[in-house]
């Protein structure tokens, strides 16, 4: 069962969880991929609630996002969860293995998009990309470039590599908490 919510009533919870890691799930054709993200924001653009997800250029999830333009953000909320899920989803590539299947998350059917939600990460945002913008490294302060985008580390390095991020500004088309059936 899903309890629909006003995303702004839960913005603090979402942003607090984002600092620790939340799941972003994408799907295109017959491939589903889940990754951990720790960078993003909630706001209003063009008069609509949006979630902005930042995904590095070299990520498999970026390829799927560019094909489909839909994703879910799944947030741990008010129940225990396996922290290893965030580690695996954030450190392995979906190109080489099916992380989605390996993690064996309890799937919940979405309301309006093609990508699933998860019972273990019950606070869910369903999103459709409205706009994407690659970041320009040359416009960033030098210390941020050196710390987050060292040009001597390839795309396979997870937390800090040469790939800039792409900002995906997406309309939040549904927001809910997956509740246990009783």
C-alpha cells in the first residue's frame, strides 16, 4: 500500500537521508539499474516540484536516464535497512553485473513511471526529467575541481574521478511512502 505525501512535508527527511545515500533507479529497454546517490536537491522549477539528481557522465545509470528520462528516488525512512545495499549500489557498475537483481530488493510497482520503488527504502519519489545540463568543470572553483574531479582518475573510480556530473532536473510526478500491508 502507498500513502501519498506532499514532498515538501518530507523535504528535511529526504535531504538528511541524501547525505548518507539514497537509491536512484533507472530503466530503459530491458535493463534496470540502481545506484546510490548522495548529491541532489528538492525545489521548485517552472512552478512544479522537482528533484535534481547529479549523475556522473561515465555511469551506466546516465546512459539509461538519457534513453528513458524517468527514475525513482528511494529513501530509507522509519525502518531498518541493510546498509550494504547502499555500498553495493554505489560502488559497482550495472554494465558488468545486474546490481538490481543481485540486491534482491523487495520491489513495489510504481504509480506513474516505469522504474520500481522498494519496500526497504519506502519514501519514494517518481520523477520525469524535464531538463538536463552537463556541468562545466572550468566554471567551478579550483579546489572543487581538484577534490571531486581529479583528471588523473578514470570513470571507474566511484567517489572522485575526471567525469563531471550531469544535473537532471525532474518533475516529481508522484511521492509516497510504501507501507506494510497489514
